[in-house]
């Protein structure tokens, strides 16, 4: 009996010690869990890769740097934007597609590129749709612009964070162009957009889609006869060295779009999402607007000093040649086109 009692006491003592160890282990786990939560609160910064195709001297390349700085500042370093310019991560189409596969997180470029993924995005490059910079502002900073963005997101899975001013597009060509008849057969580089292609076909030209990085050499070698872009990009790309005439068509006022995939945006916290939206509509956007508006006159003067001849064409004749363009070619955007026209 004494042996049995001794054995029982030893067993009870052992169980008590095990229970104590279990209790201590539990406290240790809780402590480890709290430490993990503290570490989670001090997580590594979210890094987003932003790609564009412009040289670093271009206005919008500089505006992007201001956006990146503002993101880091507003997030207190919790979100960082790494900028890859000059086509390092690919051309515009590659970059946009890369948002879906993770080779890039944010793309900034001419909004018309979105037309490859969204029917609504064809609206961005309809010729002679916007009458002025003021008309542009009312559309893309207002309800119509938001409706366009919402439709694009539904159709493509791309979320537009902001629209930036780019400036009106001018034609640069190695032949004097005053009327649509002067466009006959000219090989004009255009972005790979169905609206650009159709509009230049209707004007009588031979539109030639081409990556932007190939344009200078193609002009130099005579592969194409001309191209069209805003004055800032014409100047900073030194097209005055390889093309003679600067034609004041101002045919398209295409915005610059800052775009992220819907999936990537939704993976961010609400606070991080707001930081991106605020910065996308902050210092970089204001810088782009200010520089484009004040810079056009300066760029025009410098391009002429650089050897280009200014041509002021018969715009009424160009507009007449494109009469009924949307109804005939792109009826799917007629409704939103009419809203844009009315937003004056």
C-alpha cells in the first residue's frame, strides 16, 4: 500500500509539473503571437514598379518622379514606387499587359493604349472631340471622366488612378500639309490604336502603327513620312532634327492615364489605396498641367529655331473630312462621345 501511495504521489506530481510546463508554453506562445503582431505592424514597405516609355527629360517623366516622392511621403515610407522609364520594362502595350502578370504594377502613358482592352477607351483619341484645354479639364476632372474610368474598369480590370494633361497633338511631317488632300498616301506613324488608324485612313493618309522608340530612326531613314504628338514630346524627342514641317492640327487632346490593375489595387490596404489616389491627383498632376500649358509657346519657338517650319492648316477642311467619324466607325462609344461633347 505504501509503495502504491508513493507511486501515485509521484504520478500526480509529474502530471502537475507537465501541466505547469504546458501553461508556461501557452504563455510563451501568446507572447510570441504578440511579437508577431508587432512585427506585422512594422512590415516591410510595399514596393510598386512603375513603367513608362519617355526619356527622363520629358515633362511627364518628371511628373512621375514627383508622384513617386509624394507616395513615399504620404505613406511615411510604407509604400515606395520604383520608376522604370524610357521603355526599360517594355513598350506601352507590354507595360499595360504587364500589370496583369506582375512585370509592372503601375503604367503611365497615353490613355488611348487602353483601347486594346476596353471599348470605352476608344473615346480618348477621337479627333476634334475636345475644343480646348478648359473642355478637357471639365471632362477628365468631372463626372464624365469618372464614368469613363468606371466603364474601363468593368470592361478590362484596369483601374485609372488619374488623368493628366498632355497637350494637343500636332502633326510633324516631311511635306507641307495644309489640307486633307495633302495627306494622300503619307506614311504617318500613329499609336497602335484603332481610332488613330481609322481617323488617318479617313484623312487619306497611310497610318503606320509603330513603337515610339522606333520613330526617330524611322523618320531619319525615311521609313515613315511623319508622326504626331504633343509639342513637349516632339521637342524632347528631337524630331526637329529629322522632320521639317510642324503642322498645327491639334487634332487630339489625349490624356495621360495612370493605371493599376484592379487586382493589385484591391490587394492594398484602404490607407495605401488612398495614398495612391491622392498622390496620383497631387503634385505630379499639377506639375504636368503647369508645364504643358506654359511650355507650349516655348516649345513651339524652340522647334522653329531648331529648323522646323510652322504650318497652320485649314482645320475646317480636316473636321469636315471626319464628319460622322464616330457614328460610322465606332457606334459603341456614341453615347459617351455625346456626353463629352456636351461637357463644356
